[in-house]
């Protein structure tokens, strides 16, 4: 009696179903397209954030002001959304690569040898040889010819026909894995840089001073000398900072920095941005103990009531005060009514106020001090030693750079293997005929011009070995075979 029972698939656990759906999501082409579009959008938003475009939008469409303000405040490339998106794309590439491993290894280690005569007949490029001898002798000649050209040749007998599969550079297909790994590392490097990197747009170092970079880098920078040159119109043409870089107090690198020539130590790069004037101050208490002895940058900040008056400040926590210093008006002709201090060249206005002071209180004590002179203020001796220069550097740290270097190496290596050692394949069938035997060969290179040239070269060598003119079929309008025909005996027929 026939078995009419219905066979059902075994029930899968919810865990297996969930894993399968997650796996299919990461393999989904639609999901990949959406991820790439979203990544491009975030990159565009993050790039435009540093331009004038948001300001134009806010100016011409005032209703967008709240959105634009949040746009300026959002650091896209360090945001959690950006990091998560890079993570998802990296996982997707990993999953897709894992999916390809079995198929690629199958084509390398255990390729399918047999083919069909219909496939050979319908190929746009093929070559056939008709010989008078036995099919086995013709098959042996074809195999030996291809093997001498460094093809790996596999054969399989199907009835009276011998199926031939020949390939070379089969391990070149593995070049796709370094390439994919490079893509993954690029994304990982982006994640590491976004999570742990930083960029300081205004890192100020006065001449003769040392400033810590911070951000747990252990780095500090000393500016030995700043030099600049100007055109006849007074425009700065070239400026250079001669710096020393320290790691945990130990000198690790030194050299000049110019606008187009930054200096790099490890994953941290220092760029020359701008410069300005600084005032070297020496502050002591009534007993002569040094409280502060360093240069104070002037010009990063300005007096609130006069934007042409450069200012700077330094906090003295041990004294519980903040010392504010203002320099002379740099543009006296512009709004002269705002210049209430009337400072002469080489003169500073100094104010001392408690760190915890509240606005609206009594006017803090202040005084004027000339260069090379000392003034007493709030129980301290404040000496204006001399004027100096300061350099404004940009400091960028990307701990993902070593990962990027590894990715670049793998990317180039993978592409080099793929392009310089392409996988070349030839299929064919040797069959007996009424007049002897015939072999028909086709390349697996439908849209690969160089692959077809390699095939024609192999056919020309076989023509020379057999002493038989092959019948070559080419795509319409193509004549690539003609330049190889002379390598064999006789004149090749073609269609």
C-alpha cells in the first residue's frame, strides 16, 4: 500500500527563527542600499555643518533657525547614530563575505567539470578542432597543451565524451577576501575614530610656553619660536611654528609646522592655523613667591564692550581669583567711542576678580601696567615682562589611523591579486565523430575582454601543437582572434 502520509518540516525554535531573520536582514540588498543612502546623508549633513550652508538656510528661511541651531550643535561624526550605522554596515559586509566562502571555495577546490553541448553551441566565443585520430588521443593532446600553459586541467568521462575543465590562478579568487576585510577595517577605523578621536580647532601655544593637549593623550607641545613674513601690503605670506612634542614629559619629536606641512606623532597631527600676540606675565605674592610665570595669549578673546581690544585671562585657583588682561585697541579708527581704557602701546589693563563672583557686584580692582614694569594689585605683584607671539594650532587625533593603514594595504593587495591574477577558465568536450574526433572549447569570460584574449592565446598554442586549423566563433564585429592565428599553423577559419 502506498504511503500517503504528509511529511512536515521539523519545527524550528524561536531562537533559530530569530537568528535566520537577522542573518537574512544583513544579507538583504534593500537593507544595504538603505544603509548606504543613510550613510551618505549623514556624511553630507556632517560635512555641511562646518560650512556656511546652514547659516544661509537660517538667514533665508528664518523658521528653520531652531533646526539649524541644533544642526550646528550636533557633532555627526562622533554621534552614536553614525557609530551604530558604521557598525551595522561592517556586520553586513562580514555576513555577506561569510556567505560567499563556500561557493568560492567550491569553485577553487571542487569545480564542476561537466558541461553541456548546448552551452558550448550557444557561447558567443568558442573554438573547435576536428582531428582524424581517436577521441582519447585528441583529449590527451588538449590536456597536455593546456597543462603546459599552467592550466589546472580536470577531466570527466560521460559516455563516450570527455569533458574538460581547465583553469589558472584559481587562488586569485581569494583576493576578494582581503578586499572585503579592508572594507570592514575601514568601517572599524571610522568607528574607533568617531568614538575615541577628537579635533581641537584652537590649540594656543605662546612662544616659550608648553601646553598640554589633554584628551588622555599624555602629549604636550612647546613652542620654541614663531616666525612670520609679510608682503609689501602687510599681508601675512608665511608663518612657521618651531615646536617640540612631549609624551608624558619626554621629548618624542620636534620640527617646524607651516600651513601646508603639519607634524604628526602617532595618531595625532598638529596643523598650523593662525597666530597672534601674547603677553608674558610674572605674578608674585607679597613675599615674592611666584604664583604665575608664563605667556598669556591675547586676541582669542576680546573685551565685551570693545571688540577691537584683545583680551586674555588666567585662573589662579590657589588665590581663588581670575586675572583678566586687556591690550590696546588694535583699530582705534573703528568706533573710537568704545575705547574707554585708552591704553598706550606697550600697556596692559589688568583686573583681578574672585572666581565665585556674581555679576552686578562692586567693580573689581584693576590697574594699568607698562611693559617691563610691575604694578601691585589685590596683594599681588604683576609684572608685564614683554610681548610675545602665540601660534594657534589645530590638533586632530584619530586612533583609527593604524587600522586605516592596514585596510589600505589589504585593499591594494586584494585588488592587485584580483586584477593581476584573474581566474581564467575554459570548458570543453571531446567527442567522437564519423571522421575521427572533435573538441570544442569555450572560455568562461562573457564580458571579460582580457579573458577572451587569454583563451585565444591558448587556442593558438593548441593549433600549433595539433597542426590543425581551428574553427573560431567570435562576437559580431570582433577580430581579436586574427592577431593570434599566426601563432599556429595554417590560416584560422572564423565566423
